[in-house]
């Protein structure tokens, strides 16, 4: 029989597993049983026989589930590479263990001998250590029985076994069913269907059975009066919802026609009409997958009395449904009111997921989407250029950070055991979410589609193709990055779909976390079952009480303050601690700023050092705090938007507020007026009783939800205040830096004045000595005039000092006297004006254009003539070059013709000589052939000449 090769550990292999007892295992029967080994203190069979029957059935059920999961996993074609890697790691580890067995035995003997020689730790501790040595010796001896012929290549795997059709349809998922007595609490209902297992509140049925058209389908079982039943689907699959509603109302899904009049539609057809179903879906095929969600809404769907099979085309009903309006329309009950029968509610709520599982889910979604687009040849919508650049930049930054962080860590030589254990961990993780992965592959792009879980940023920035960098920037992600589990968590946005089908039945659908995650105390439905199991008997009096509990449970997971025993993040505490940290750092930053201000105030305002200036110009610490506070504010903004989905009402959550409003309206209005609006008794809407306790519960739950929203708003306001204070601090630092810069500018101005004075001093000295040095140079020149008539030093001084004094005096007056400069300017301007007026210069200025425009025009004209001359010269050269090339070409052609003529004559003479030299034996050259050769050569010559 061909089948997948599953690596099953032999008894000798089991010896190498966990050989020590862990007290944690004793807390759960299944974990204790699976952790036992055949050679332990107590075998599995003995332990199983010691348990009661119910516990034995639980363990056997888990063992069978694991066996089926193994078969389906090893039959999955997409997991063959992972399985092959595991088998290769196993072979390598076994080979390493066999090769090093002798060395490990010798080291163990040495350690044991040294311990015995030390005579330390007598008593109980010594017995424990000796037992450890015995266990290690037993493990090493077990390697001797291993097969030493380790294959060099992997075994050939048989083709995967196709999974059963029913297994593929429900993917191992189960729907939950609960029954309640009105005012009496929950109980275990005995279903006709054999597939329903468990007890209240954990009664479950395979989804494949719930979606099958059989008579024992739990959806088709009638519900007794005074009972409330609850069906739950663990995924937001629109196709499954449509089938469940069709089976419940016994209608044919294929016969639904949304073009029919509302009063002619079946009840499932009305609930699935575009107004209440597909028309509420946001996101289409042109958008990313995470843009797909149902718009928040709570709708009361009109419910008319049932008609016979003839009045409902395609209906599966075999008889009329009892009209309940007369039974439940009594006005004489002061404690009850009446409401429309059907409700459809879509509400987002906040949950969480580990970052590794989120990344794997995103990877599978991207793979499925890419494969679909390649098969259908649909061009993928190109993201915005800026967005792609931003994603590439963030990815490069992340990779750069990782390389910079780990580049200096020395790489130790890895042993084979580590990769082998890692491969086991990867397979265990892949098996955990294998059912969810198959569900995605089969239903993600179907019509109607499956709605996936979304991160907080995916729900807010739904147009972005990739939000990985934003998801890793969540406050919760950073707050859980260094936790004890070493697995960061992120906030997710899930959807609650809820339908009140009639007075007895409620249907919900919301997703679970990615993977099996057993046990998962933070699971919404798990916590809901725990709550319903310990609920007071008189708490549920109608389907509305149960609906309110479901809504409250979905909205409270995010605010659970209890200390989690799993990886669930304490979201509100993380936000509070982060805000407290940022606030504390902000306080330190303010104190540092004011201390620096006080220190600067003690100094001379103009004596600030460069270090103090740089302290004000460095805004990196405050900028980092501001970024952190703004991230907190953005996360709160996204969370509040998903909690409230504010539309028209600003103070209440629309879904629950609308439900309460409907119930209150029914109490205040006379139902008889509504019934009187219908002409036919068969068209009267059905009504059910709504106790006033339900309205009280609705008010209480709504108050709790508003308190949770107020808690988030309070934290958001604290984060906003901190952010605003950090902005004020940055503004103060900027203002202080501006003031210091102004003071430094004044100081630099004073320095400039001093420097100007120094320059002026040097200028004055230069003015003094420049004329004197000029005269000394004149008198020191060697020339005929000075040599022929020698001049005395006295006479030279008489020339030098008066002239120098006059020059120095005029220069100083022009430099320091405004009156002198004005007088000099007046004299120069007046003299020049007089000169121009009373000389021919004015005629030149008037008749000769000497403006800058004229000079530019002359320049352009001259340059134009120069360019034309250059172009003419170049054109003439080009013509000469063309003429020269033509002459060379004709000369070459003439020479080629002459050469061909010579070759022709030479060939002809050679042919004639060969004819004459023909021998006497009659073997002569064929003259015709020679002539033909000559003729061909001539033709070739003519062609060549042409």
C-alpha cells in the first residue's frame, strides 16, 4: 500500500526523548499521556487503564486526531520540502550520534569517576546525581542498537494520498452548538445527529455535517418552546453562512432571486438580500485581500409570516410554518414588549495574534493571491510609486538593522541536533495551522469569499498592499518584543457576524486565532463558553440576552485586566506603561531644560559657550519621545475607530445602540398599529416577546462598552497631552536656541566692530606711510637726472613731508568726515556736469548711442556675422571634400576595370595555350568547356563592374 512515509520513532529512539519527569505535565491527562515513554516508570497503557472512561475517551480522541492530522499533513504537496528537510536532518543527527558515541561514553565514565572520588553531596543529592549518570549511560547504550548504515540519499517518497472529501470540506473545524432554557440556564441537548459530541457548553459538530443536506442536520431540528439555541461558525466564510441560513429556513440557495419583491422572498432570501448581505461588504477584487470586511451595521430585517410551498418558489418546505404573531402579541403583559423577529449585526472588535503567526498568514495570503493572478492572467494592481519606495526603504532599513546587530556575533559550529530539533519545531508549527492554511487556499478568492483577520494597520490603511513595517511599529509589538515568550504580539481587528433568526435561534460567526492554539484561554469563543457555563440561571430569558452577552464578550477581550497564563498581551497595561514611560522621560527632559536654563541665567548673557548652544540644538531625545507618543495616539485613534465606527451617533456604539433603540421603540409603540397596516393575515410580521430584563441588560452592557471606550479615550488624551507637551518643549528649545543665537549674533557684531577698528588702524598706518614710501622710492631711483644733479637730504624732506601731509590729510578727511565727502562729491559732480555741458561731450552723449542695450545689440550682430562666415567656410570645405571623394571613387573604379581587363586577357591566353598543347593521344582540353569558363568569367566581370 503506497502512502506517505511518516517518521515513526522506534523504542530505541524514544529513549533519547525527554527522560525526566516534568511536574507541569501532570496538570493535563492528554499532555501526561503523550509525554510518557515506553521504558518510563509507568507505560502509556498502564496510565490509560488507570483513568476513568471519560478521560480515556478524551485521550483516544486526541490520539486519533493527531493520527489523521499526520496523514493529511504528509499528503499535502506544499509540505513535501519541509518533510524532506526534516528527514535529512534526522539522518545527519543519527550519523553524528553514532560517530561520537564512544567519545561521549568515555567522557561520561570520567565524570562519574571524578564525582565518586570527590565524595561530595551525600544522601539524597548523591542518589539523584547517580541516577542522572545512569540515565545518560542508558541513552548512550541505546545508540548501539541503531542501524549504522545511514543512507546517503533520502528515500523516495510515495505520491501523497488525497484527503477525504468530507475532511477537505470542514478542514477539521467544528461548529459549536449550545442550548438554553429561558430562565433556566444551559443544558446538554441530545441531538439526533450522531456527529454532535461533547457536553454543554462544549457541544460541537463537524462543519461538514452542518453544511450537509440531511434530515438529521442540527439546523433542521425543531426547537421547543421556552428554549434558545446558539450556533457558532469559527470563521467569517460568506459561503458557509449562506448555506447555513438556507438549510435552517429549508430553502434552496440556488433559487434565490434578489429581484423579487420583498414580501415574495423567503426568510433566508431576505437575510441574504443585497441590502443586508453582499451590499455591506467593503473591498473588491481590485483591492488588497485585507480590505475585505463587512461595514458595521445592525439591521432589523422585516419578517413576514411564512407561506406554503406554492408561494415560495424553490422552497423545501413541505408544510406551512405556524404563525406566531397571535401567540406573542399580547398587550396585557407589563413585563414584556415585542420586537421584530430577525436581526443582522456586523461589528468589528479587537483581538491579538503573535507576530510569527501573522507573518505566516500574510505569507500564505500573498502566495495564494500571486498564484491566482498568474493563473487567471490578471494584471496585478500596481501600488503607488511612493508606497513601493517606502516599503522597499523600510525593508532595507530592517535588513540593515539586523545585519548591523548580528554581524559581530561569532558563529559557533552548529551540531546536527540543533537543526534536527528546529525541523521538528517547524513541522509541529506547520501542522498546527495546516487546517487554516487549507481553508485559505480553498476559499480566499471564491465567490462569495472568505474574510481574513486583519491587523490594526491593515484595517486602517486598507489601500496599502503591504503593511508589514507598520505592523511592526505597533505599540503592542514593541511592548511585547522582549517578553518571556520572545514572540511579539500585534493587535488584530476581527469581525462579529450575528443573526437572530427567530425567537429560538441565534447564529454567530467570528474567526479564531491562526492555528489550533490549544488551549487558548484568550479565545473569544473559549472565554464565551466559560462565561456561559457559569452564568446565572435567570440571565437568559430571550435570544436578545444571549446576543448581548456575545457582543459584550467580543468587546471585552481587549480590556481583560486579569493576569494572562498564555501569550495574550495585556494591551491596556502595555499602553499605560508606555504612556507612563514617555511621560516620565518627558518630565526628565523638561527638568533638564529648566536646569540648563538656570545655569545659563547665572552667566553673562553674552558668555554662552558652544557646548550650551549645542545642548539646545540637539532635539533627538525629545524627537524620539514625540514619535513614540504620536504612535500611541495613532494606535488609540485606530482602536477607537474600530470600537465605535462613528457615523451619525457620537456617544454610542452604533451596533448595540441601534439594537437598544429598536427594543426601546417596541416598548413605547403599540404593536397593534403595526399589525393593522397589513391587509392579509398571512402578511403580518411575526413578533416575539422581549422581557424588560433584556432592556436592562442592554443598558448595562452598553454602559460597560462606553466605560471601556472612555478608558481608551482617557489614555488617548493622556498621550495627546504628553505629545503636546513634548511639542511645547521642542518649541521652547527652539525659542531658547533662537535667543542664544541672537545673543551670539550680538557678540559676533561686537567682535566685528573690534576687528573693523583694527583694520581701520592698519588702514591709517598705511595712509601715513604710503606717500612717504612713494617719495623714498622716487628719490632712490638710479637715473640720469638724479645722478647728474645731486640733491641734499634737506631738500628731499622739503618735497616729501608737505606733499605727504597733504595727501594724508585729504585721505583722512575723506575717510572720517562726512562733510568733506559731501563737499568732494559736490565738487566732482558739478565739475563733471559743467564739463559735459560746456564741451562737445554732451553732443557725443546725445547722438552716439552708448547704452548697454546698444552694446549688446552690436555684440549679437558681430557674433552673427562670425557664425555665418564660419558656416560658409565649413560648407565650402564639405563641398571640396565631397568632390575629392567622387574623384577618388572614379579613379578606383577605373583602376578596377583595368585590372579586370588584364585578368580577362590573361585567362584567354592561358586557355588558348592549353588548346594548342593538347597531346597526340587525343586527350585534348574541351574547347567548349574552356569557352564556357571564359564566358562565365566575363559575366562575373560584367556583374562586378556593374
